[in-house]
């Protein structure tokens, strides 16, 4: 049995989170519990990571592992008992540490929502699309877990995509340019219907009808102009643009509840699926996330859609506690 995948910034936290998942999924496996006890006994840092992982798991609403007290020593070393089983007299420090960590990790989810609530004029929740008619008659359809800020002035119409994805049907007005900003990328309407998607690594702009001018403040190149059936993907770190051809009718397909993908990475498609899933989608395999896929995916059945993305790309998907989907490379063992 191999060590759990870990992140570069908090390897113990990643390992502890996987132990929670595996012990919840297989609570009565003696071999698994012995290996967990050995892992937990390695240092106080392992015990603290376990306490933090349990608290984050509780915040997700999932049922925590049904553990019984583990032996006081493992292979001659002192056993660091999980937080839930520490005697009250000795666990106050762990209590403070765990609650502080839990509060900070909860903030990682809550603070972005607070920021969006303060900045957004329109926003959507998980799994919900919404169409909005703006003051000039233009229509914006927000994808799930998306947000925009509207800045209409006498001579300009500016929209900021704060999160997620939006499809724009613009009422053209040469005297009042319509511009959408996503990160450092700007899309200028030249009478059109187009889609803008913002994720952690790139901005994608796809034109269904008409023309759009695209520029980026990180890139000194001149504005490029896209026509119907064209899209550009902008690297958020460098500003580099990649231009491609797409079938116009597939642009904004998510509005129908079916996501049509012609050539995108597993990682970017997963980012879209996350916005339609009320649970958590997890993958620690950069190689898997970078593979390219294509297909039609049902946004009303995210577990099935995620499997349809991952499995043909050489991965496996496990569903744990009814609302956690874990993707791993197929040649990797599932258990830590």
C-alpha cells in the first residue's frame, strides 16, 4: 500500500484528508486501521493534521469515520490518539489548534462568497443558471456558481465576470461600446453573441455570432478579432492567447443542461462540472488533468459526467459519502 498523494504546500494535510475518506469508505478493514495507526504515530504533526482533517470533514456535512480507540503504542512507539479520543485534560491545545485550522479552512470557502456578494450585481448558486436582461436590452445568461458586476455609464457599458461563465447576447450600440472583463482579459463586442468562461488558469472567449475584439493587459500584442465559430484561450499567468475553431452551435451548450466539449483538458472540464455539483470533486494527478477530452456531458448527473470525462482519459473515479468524487490515474492504487 502506497502513501497518499500529497500537495506541495501541506502534504500532511492532504494525507490526513485521504485517511478520513478511506476510513469512512472502509471503516472495518483491520489492515487499513493498522496502517492508519502507524501513520498517526509518526509525530505530533501527524496527529494535528488528523484533527484538522476531521474538523474540515465535519464542516462538509459528511459523517466522520466511526473509529474506536486505537492501541496506546504501535511497533514500540507512542501512539498519538486521534483528537476525538484524547482525554479532556490533555486535548485543550489540540482543541484550539483544530478549531483555528477549521475556521481558516472554512474561510477559504466562505470568504470568496462574501467577496462576490459585495462586488456582484448578479450571481448564481451551485447547479443553477440564470438569464438577466440588462437596462439596454442585452441579455446575459449566468452559468452555475457565476457572478457579474454591471457598470453602465453614459458612454460605456462595462461588465466584469467575477466568477464562472456567462453567455452574452448584446444589443449593439456603436455610441456605447460593450466590454466584458475577465481577469486581465477584455472582450469588446462588435455586435454579437458570445461566451466567456473564467477559471483559475485561463479565460476562454467563444463567438457564436458576430465579431468580438479580444485583448489582454498582460500581453503587449494588439487586439485580435474573432468571428463566428472562433474562440481564444488566454493563459491568466502569461497573457498568451491560443486561437481555435469551434462549431458555433456548441458554444454556450451548458445553457441546455448538456455540456458539449470538442477539445479541452480534463482539468478545465472538471472546473465546469464543479460548479454544477453540490459536493466536492478532487484530483491529485496533474498528468490526468492535463489530458484532452471531448464529448457531451449531462450537467444534471455530475457523477456520471465526471466518470465520462475521467475514465476515457485513463483515470478512475470513486464516490465517497455520497458527495465526494475522487479521480486518480488508473495505474495508481486507490488506498493510501
